[in-house]
C-alpha cells in the first residue's frame, strides 16, 4: 500500500472521521478513500481554530485534524495552532513539506524544527518504514500527560511511496491516566477540612478529564465554594448554590469576594498561570495544586501541596478520602455559606441588571447577552465568545448549565478565533445548538469563512455586535483615535452574509432581539446557519 493509505487508515483507526483543510496536501485523496470527511475552509487559520474547537467540544477524546500545505499554508495556520498549544488542546497537524532535498534550502525551511518549541510534538516523516512509529508516538502524546498539538510534516515523495503490507502493524493507542499519591490525597483533604475559608479553583483539566461529577461531589461533601478559570468555565454547574462565578478577566463579584476571603485555594486541573485574562490569586493564600503537568507546580505561584495526576481520577480519590475522614457524615448544607454567595452575587448583579435589561437604542450589548441566555435552551447549547469585550462580559454574565456549554480560551489568542471554534464545535457536536458571539472587528478577521458554514451546512448561530468601533481603543490611544480614528469600523454584515448565501437578519431595537433569536433557532434546527447582526451602542464598562 501507499504510505498515504497507511496514514489514512491510522487516522480512521484512531477515530478520526473529519479533518479541516485548505489545499494542497498529499493526504487529500487518501483520506477521501477511507471516508474521512474533508471540510474546506477559506483560510488556514480558521481551519486550525475549527480543529481546536472540534477537540474542545469533544473534551479531547476526539482529535481535530488539520491538513494544510507547506510554507504559506502552515504559516497562515500558525496563530490557530499556537492558540491550541497555549491552551493545551491536542489537535493533530499534518502539513505537507517541500521536496526533502529542498527542505533546508532558503527560502524554504524545516517545518518540524520551526514548530518544535511551539507544540508538544513535532517531527518529519522521512522514511516509509517509520510511519507506524511516528504516528504511534504522536497519538500517545495527544492522549496522555500534558495535552497539546502534535505536528507531523509529510513530504509528498514519502506519502506516495510504497509501504509493504506486512509492515502495516498499527494498533490504536491505549490511554493510561495517572492517579494521585494516596499520601498527598490524604494530606490535601486534611488541609481542606482544616482551612477556615477554602476555595476550589476549577480549570480546563476538569473538562478535558471529564471530572465534573467528582468535582461537584467533592464541593458538596465538604461544602466548599467553587470558582472556574477562564478556560475552566462550565466545569461546574453555574446555577449551583456553591458556585461563586467565573474568575477570568471578566468576573463576578462573588469570584473576587471569595478569592480575597480564602485562606486556602485548591486549584484543580489548573496550570495556575498568571495572565491578564485569568483572575490572579491574591498573595498570602495557601495553595494546593492538582495538575497533570509537573511543570505547572511552583511555576507562577508557590505551592504548599502539589498532586500530579489526572483530574477526574484524583478527584475521585479525594471524594473517597473526604468520606473516610468525615466518617461518611459530610454533605450537610452550609446555609450561611450559600446565603453569603447569594448575597454577594446579588449585590453585584444590582449594578449590572439595568444594563442587561436596558431598552436603549442603539441596543445595549449586554441586553443582547441577557436575551440570548434567556431565550436559548442552555442545556442544549454551546457558546463561544470572541476575544475582547464579548468574552469579558460573557465570562461573567453567561450562566452555563452543562459541561462544555461555554468554550473559553485565552493566554495566546487572536481576535476572530471564536467563529472557527464554534464551527469546529458544531462538527463535533451536531446535536447541540452552537452560537458564536463576537464583534464587528472579530468578523473582519474571520468573516469570509462564514461562506464555509453555508457551503458545508455547519448550522451555527453567528451573532455579530456592530457598534462601528473597536471597544476600548479610544481609552488606550486617545491621541491616535482623535487624529486618525483608528477605532472606527463600518459595514453591514447581514448583507455580507446574504451575499454568501446565508440567512441573515439585522436587528436595531431591543424588543426585536428575542423574536430574531427564536427565528434563528428554527433555522439552525433545520440545518441552516444564520447570522444575526445587532446594531449596538459602545459600552465602556465591563465586569473586569
């Protein structure tokens, strides 16, 4: 068989049934022969973001695959690949290369070497007989330990070379997850029970390990309040009486209050990275950190107790140890704590509710968020919020009810990423309503790929908030804005969407928001993507 056939068969054996792409790549025909759906995007970067969203929506159990060409194709995809790497998302990137004898000749370059410091695993397939070894290694790194992208560069002459059938011995990689040291698990529960005001900080590791049930059981058993990180949002039910809010750049009053009050923070599945988009743990707190990656321990914060292990497995151990230490008598509702959470967030909400329910024209953007949340069935909905003010606001305001109901991202990201993430999420979870919420500047970064959603029948709701401005820019650069208007944008995005063959609607009055969303829901239920453009006012105040 051809090496390309072997690779396509390996992908199929590993559960890959879909790949995002932009021509050209020597694997295209081989994938088609194996029945792997190829989804053509207009831009390699958005294709990379869709592979990322596919993986996140699958909690890393199914891997997005990106197929692009050597040189410019891979270079355009770099932001999306780097974003996945910074958030530890295990996507598989399979670019072509120049001819082997030209790979190191300027202006060409060795892609695997260039990307090596940017991803978890990077290698070039130079010899047909190494196909099994390299792909076995790649899928091992995708599935185990600290997650992150794997890149295998594919020279065309190798892909089209012959591989003797007897050398095709590939078997799908089995996953092995580490448990925590029992002594450290015991000590962690002792510390949590001894603390006066513990706080659980739930990160993305809870989602990727599918550890949300054990997290909830632990919090309820010990009656500990829970906050989530930017990427961990939706790891804990946000209507739960112990949930204090998301601790991102955009955060609730409860998140800030309980971080300040805590004497002990238990970070679960969190890298504890200091970043402008993640709430900083105040100084003077004891810190327990549960992570799959030993390099997270003591990275940005001094750690009093570190546990290395899979979040779901270790959370299960912690629950059993908590029951043991309490003699099976935990879980009694702490009414005072519940009332404190309710009171703090209630007082915080008093400030924002007038904006969330505003009848202003142009429409207040927070009214759009509020009406979307009240109209959509959040138990059947996945939300992606684009970079900037939508993500800041929705991190605080949107109440997620199911694991993975809100896909957040940060650290190393780009404007416009949310639309690709949403399209990938819909490819992975076609049973869910998927909605992307972004601004007009975000649409400018990725908007041409709305045609991909139309052509490929990726039925998502794409919300564009059109205020004609880049929010916040006038405060950061008043001189440049005053002289050169560097914050001003223009466009009618519903007409652009219609030009791409999409259903679209432009909404200018707040009373028309809910009916428009209801019509959009019917359209996506019938298999059609729809763009909703809301003409909004500029809002300078966000919950940050």
